[in-house]
C-alpha cells in the first residue's frame, strides 16, 4: 500500500520533525518548549538536552535518506560548541548517574552513523573534545540497569572512531549486562527487579545496535537473545497493532515497536511478519495521537500527568521514534517483503524465566498478561499500579492513583486493596516469593503488616480465578476488583456476590466463588485510567478481623458474556486440602496453615441449568 512505502513513511516523520522544530526554541544542543512543563527530577537544562537528543531519533532516518538537510548545521555546531568546556553551551560535567548520561548515546550514535556530516568535518582539537566529553560516562558509580548499554555503546563507538582501546571498561560492562539476564530473552532492570517494555526498547534495542558495530561473541549473544525474546514478545501484541499496557514509561507510546524496528536495522529479522507488526502498530498510533503536539505530552492515549514518572519531561516521549530505526540503512529485503498477516499464536504462553503468563483470546484479539516476578518499590511513581496488579488486559487498560483517601481515587482495578484507620487505602505492593507451577501462578505478598497472602492464580483468556489464603493481623476492610471499563451507557448487574458492568467495548465482572464477598460497582475518579478518561469497575468487599481466611474469586474481562456458561472450574475442600480443576489444570492446596474464623460446609446447587459449586458459611 502506498501509505506504507518507504517514501510515505519518511514524509510522515519529516513533518513530525519539522513540527517539533517550529514549535520549540532551539539553542545549541538544546530544544525546549517555552512553557517548561512538566517539570522533572533533573535540571531544566538537562530537559532541554534530552529533547534535543531524542529529537535526533526522528532526524537520523531522514539524514540516512538524503532528507533533513536543513538540520545539519544546527547539529554540527551543537556538537562542536556543547563539547567545549569553555563554551557557554557546554553540556556539562558528568561524574555519576545523571539523566544526561541517558541522552549521550543518541548524540554519539548520530555522529557515528553520519560520520561524513558530523565527524570528518571536525578539527583534531574538536574531535578530542568530543571524545573527552563522551568518555565522562566512565566516571563515578554507574547503575546496573539498562543504562549499562549506554556505557557499552559509547565506549565501543569511541573505539571505532579513534582506534583507542577501552577493552577493560567494555568487557566489564558486558559482564554486568550478562548478570541481569534471566533467560528466554528476558533481563531484569536492576535493583527493583522490574521486567517490562525496557526489555524491548532498551536492552534488546541497544544490543541489536551493538551487533551492527561489532562482530564479536557478545554481538552474536545479543542477536541470539533477541530472537528468543521475539518468540515471547510477539504474544504481547494484537492483530490490530496494539499491545497490552504494562509497567513504567508508557508515555513513550509506540516505543514498544522499537524492538521490531531494531531487528530490521540489524538484519536479524526482516520478514513480512515483522513488517506487518511494525506498520499496523505505527499506523494505529498515528491515528490514535491525531497530531504531533500530543507526542510531547505525558500520557498514553491522552494527556495525563498522573501516569507519568518523575523523569518524564516534554521531550521524553520522543523516544517513541526509536521505532523508525528500520528506515536507516538499505534493508532492501525488508522493503521487498509484503505486509504480513499477524501470525496464529497459541492461546497460552508461559514465560518461565519471569514467572509470568500471557493468555490470548485470539477470536476477539484480546491479550491478558499475568505478571508474577519478584520486584520492589524503590520510590517509582505509581509502582503498585504499573507492576503489582494481578492481571493487565489489552481491552481494559489499567488505572493509576490520584489519591489514597477514598477507594474511587486510587485506580485500584485488578488488585486487592485494604482500608485501614482514617480512610487510608493501601493496595498490593510487595511480592516476596513467586513461582509458576503447571500453568498456575503462586505468589506470596503482603500489604505492610496488615495482611499477608498466598495467592494461587489460575489464568484464562477472558476469565481467571484467584484463590487467596489471607492471614489478617488487624481489623481491615478488604476490596478485590476486576478490570476498569469505560463509562459509556453501561449496563450494570449487582447481586449479593456478583457484579458486572458492560458496554459496547466489552464486559467486566467479578464473582465471589467462595468467601461471601459483598459485590458492588464503583465509578473511579476521572483521569485515573491510562486510556479512558472516565471508568468504573466491579468489586467485592469483606470486613475482616484478625485471623486466616480462604477466598476464591472469578474475574471476567472480555468481549463475550460468559457469566452464565459453565466455566469448568471445580473445587472441593477435603481433609485440610483444597482440590481445584479448571480447563484441564489440576492442583492441590494444603490448607493446614489456614485456620478459619468460620465453620465451612459445601453443597451443590442448580442454577439456570448449570452445575455450580456454592458455599454456605454458617455461624462464627
């Protein structure tokens, strides 16, 4: 199709680059928007440098294709002036972890792939200044995160440009990167042990770029790991071009496609399948954002500061344009390929190295991600919302908090929340142990010293079950929720232990299968959801005194009404053991450590022609 031709895509990003150019103020090595909003946890000058550096991700594909020539003098003069310690425009001294270090790579990469434009014209003194500036990345302590690739690539490119060896730093950095590798193509991102889209647009993106610069063993390792990763990463995407939202930095929008673009750039995979994923995804985002101004805001589908990180500024989201790296280089085989259909994928994938599972409703093009890796909150904004929910759904994107003084303000979808004294609401925030056993996720987690829980989660594409063994230490009110759904002429059903809200988008419901949870539907505060400005969600409520409790819930999130169909979920308690089967999976849970505050008995009942197991709680 014409709109997917190389020329058409170049024209599109040429317009984007120019629109950003004419709507910003430019100083040497800096771009900025006069409003200076939003603010970040780094300096105003670093914000300007960031926007310049990330703008280069748009300009580089243009320069590689004989376009963007009007930017050449500005970039060249910026490189000369900003690496001169005597210049008022000097990018600054670097002696430890700083945001500027994140931006160094894109600037040096621009020099490297455009050596005729930005390296060869420099005098010997200017070249020395450039190298001296970039090698500051070796000063001081350096975080063991995806940032290690910046250090690796800068030292490697310096070697390529100068011939001077930096083998000790390079080899040590490779070893540190390898220490973060978990298997199956996955890395964890430093001390928080987070696993998210940084695997795609950071770890593998930069690893694939490294493989185009060097042909050593680590280069082959990067390509091998990228291919392993692609086998699982593709499960996060849908036929329509979308992906399931999860984790931090989603304001980078279509940066999730940067991995696919890097596979093409590195010549690792240039097949029609990759072409289809890339083009459908980028086309969907172009339509979703509507205009270039939206890309410089914080948000996903709309401007929403609540979902941002402390390191997100007005230029941060330009990282999305890393995805267009496939426009650099010849890549003739890629351009000769047709736009392939999305491949047929299994309905279930276990990501064993990170203890997560992806369930796909292939008929309705819905993806649900069930994470379960051990990770820790070290001050990341919205951490609980971005990493600690039970499930993340492509049809019903997650919500983020605006406050913790009322249930509606917290964005508490797909999680467990407790209310303690003085109207304070706290949600699931620490996983202390996680495992994946025969397709069932097991996690030990807690909320402060109020409650400790072992959860057995049985995933399903549109319906999943959560079995909780709660150990409650203090009087609390506990809420468990399903997915948030947009408010759009919703149809609502509320029964004593079942709540459902639906509209033309789909159906979200929750049911107390065991434990006598009281059902309800709550309208969340506006702008808590990352995609829809107004949402609501079904929930269950319990009032617990100190003791141990067994709770089983059913959560539905999908297109089709399945609440009245037999789910195939069967459980029975016998001799301090809980026997469960669902969709061919069977498990046995030892309940010896779960002493009940209530006496429990079971009986089968008939309802609307289906066999359901119902519980009766009698007495205290």
